[in-house]
C-alpha cells in the first residue's frame, strides 16, 4: 500500500514541478506533474499565493485567443525548496 504524502511534501512537489519547468508552468500541466485533482490543486495554489510562494499571471498570446494563465515560482518559493531539501537531508542522515 502506498504511503500518503504529507502537506509539506505536496507543497514541495508543486514548487519543484514549477522549478523544473523553468520557473513557470501552466496550471493543467502542474496538476498532472503534482498528481493532484483540480479541486485539491486549486486549494494548494490559493494557499501558496497567500504565502507569496507563487504568482499567478496571465500572458498575452498572439491572435484573438484569451490570455494564457501561468503559475510562476517566487524567490520565497525557491527559498522554501532549498530549506526543505536541507531538512530532508538532515532527517535522512539520522534515518528518520
């Protein structure tokens, strides 16, 4: 049976997916990469927006299409990733 991810691991996975795509990603692609439902992802995105770990932007596109929504990671989000990696290395060093 699979182990469920903690809330912090989910946040880490979301931010890591954004970072791995060059710091910006479409919400649908993020949903697939983080393996979350639309409803759950929106809840997490709302929290990450409030905590200023990400930005939700609209990019203009050519022709008469609607603007493209993009999720961007902030410097604060990148700091979270670095600190979470340090914490994970620390706990792994002690087998926790």
